C-alpha cells in the first residue's frame, strides 16, 4: 500500500502557500510599473520626434524660392511689361 504523506495543518501551511503568491504579485507589480515607464518614455520620444518633424517641414517650406510671377524658363527674356510690374523703377 502507498504511504500517506503527512500534511501540515493549520495556518503554517497556508502562510507558506500565500508567501509565494505575494512574491508573484510583487513581481507582476514591478513588471507593470516598468511597462508603464517604458510606455511613457516611448510617448515622450514620439512627441519629441513629431515636434522635430513639424519644425523641419516648417523650415523646408520657408526655403522655397518665390517664383514672383516670372516665367519659369531659363534663358528667356522677360517682357518689359512684366519687368515694370515686378521690379519698381528706382528713379520714380
């Protein structure tokens, strides 16, 4: 016949089982806290990169040369009427 194992009774055995549960809860709480910190760090990084991208787009828009109504073809003469409209006469 198989031997019966001795079972420790009372609160001592229950406390030993709960101790492991508390350690697991503490470990999961630490992991959750680390996860929240990681998410916050990633959100800060994303916000910083969004600001940098917006500034780059703003600067790229400022660099464009104004066409000013001039013909876009190079090497062509500008008509006198167009020149008088676009460039004011310094003697006047």
